C-alpha cells in the first residue's frame, strides 16, 4: 500500500509540474507550430521547365461556394509552396461542372469563376470536365470555357490521373 501511495503522489506531483510548465510556456502571443522536418523543401537538382516532382488532382463535385473557395485556396497554397514544381489537375463532376461552362445553368460565384480561369491561364492548372455530366446537361465542347478539357467519364479521369502519379485530394 505504501508503494502505491508513493506512486500516486509522484503522479500528482508530475502532473502538477507539467501543468505549471504548460501554463508558463504557452502564452498566446508566442505560440508557434513546429515544422515537420520531412516536409521542408529539400534541395533538388530540378531545373525550371523540367517535369514537376509533385502532382495533385482535386475532385470538384459540388456547387457550394464555400466548398469551391476551400479548394481554390488549397490550390493557391500548393502553388505558393511548390511554384512550378507542382502539376495540378481538377476534375469537375456533377454540380461542380458549371464553373467550366460559358453559361452555367447553376449560379456560380463571380470570384470563383474568375479564379478558376486565372489558375488555368496563369498557373497551368488543368480543369477536366466530366463528359457524362456534360451529356446529361446536353452541353457540347462549344458550351465549355476555352481552357476546359474533358474526359468521357470524370471518375475514370480521377483514377487514370492517379495511375499517372497524381495524388487525389478530396474535400
């Protein structure tokens, strides 16, 4: 019993010490996340114009503005992190397809519409439309924005891009 009591008092003292240390070392103004060493851009022998070492594909399947802005912000962060050393594709399926139409049949936030075009033109982000969804809406190539590509089956495009080394990022 005496051993148990000694152990219990040791645990209590230790937990109080940890709590006191945590309170002393965690003022809100000095809090900083510790970077993950493996994720700090290591040196590379890549030259500008060489194929990108990083490839990401996003699934864009909702018409919700908050959802779309989240993905656009992620794309922006990826470009900021990797510059021209990342290749990004976005596959638009179902309700998400309207952002790629010249005349969307669903409301598309004007800022989202503009950012999508900017990413395509300024950063070579590929925007792939689902052909099945296009057929359902009765859209042809001429109904789509000039930078849009299309695949017969959007889900197949997601799979095939992954087979080519793209990492699937979904919300």
